[in-house]
C-alpha cells in the first residue's frame, strides 16, 4: 500500500474515532459509520482552525493530538447543530 492510501485510511480512522466519541458525549449514541466519519472529519477542520486561530498552538502531535483536536471540533459542531435544531 502506498503512503497516500495509508494517509487516507488514517484520516478516516481519526474521523471515525473522534466523531463517535463526540456523538456519544453530545447525543448519547453514535451516528453510524458514515455519520461519525463525516462529523469527525468536519470536526477536525473546525478544531484545527480554532486551536490555530485562538490558541496559536496545536493540542499535540501524532495521532492522539489529532484525535483530540478532531474530537473538540466535532463536539462544537454537534452542539451547534443541536442548538439550531431545538429552536
């Protein structure tokens, strides 16, 4: 397997883990495989932007730091969606 394919698999795994954990925290249940991956990947973008813009730093390096960043962004994303839907 080449490095590009392996990178995509790692991105999907990080998105799945972060999205699943965030959906458990916010909704009390997972959103399914695709839903958790999408929430996790969007959460990674949001978390990376927020940490870079407001803290001028990253949570940490490696996979754990990436999961924590994506988790934080995914929780924010799901909280905003939940607030918008309840109004």
